[in-house]
């Protein structure tokens, strides 16, 4: 089931890039990011209430709060950089560089989370990196 959600995530991420590139024309990238964030905030809270998950807030531990907040700050920084890059660059070049996050995530998962780095994942990292370089030159 995770694969279905991951595939839909990729479709929506692609739509995000195209819609953002069109929508950001003539709009300050920080303002565009803020508008997008408000929409996401509303959508996320609607999902919390639709799935009746709001009672779980009280049981979130301090460590989880810390890392969720840090993740939110990283997300915000990523979006601000991404929107600025989209505003001044071509989507077909910005998006592959942004997706280098896959490589960085794999390496950080190995270094920080202790996940296994297999021959297959090393080859994948090399191919993604090579593909990104190839697409942006």
C-alpha cells in the first residue's frame, strides 16, 4: 500500500512544480510560499478532523514535538529555496536538482538512522546523481 501512496505523492509533487511555476509569475517567491503554506495548513487540519485524529495531540512526546518542529523548519526552508529557484530558473532544471534530496536522504538515513546501504542503493545513488547532472547541463 505504501507504493500506491508514494506513486500518488510523485504525481502530486510533479503537479506542484508545474502549477507553482505558472502561479509564481510576477509574485514574490516568499509570498507565494506563504500562500501555499496556508492552503496546506488548512488541508492538513481538515484531514486531522476528518480522520478524527485530533485526540492524538495530547499523547505526542517531547522528543516527537522537537523533531516534528525541526522537520517543519526544514520543510519551510526547503520550500522558500524551491520557490525562489522556480521563480528564477527553468522548472525542467530546478526539479531534478531539488530531487537530489533523494540522494541526500539515502545518505543521511545511512549515517544518522543506521539504515543499510546496499550495493543496489549505492548504484541508485550514483545513477540519480548522474541523471541529475545530465539533465541540468
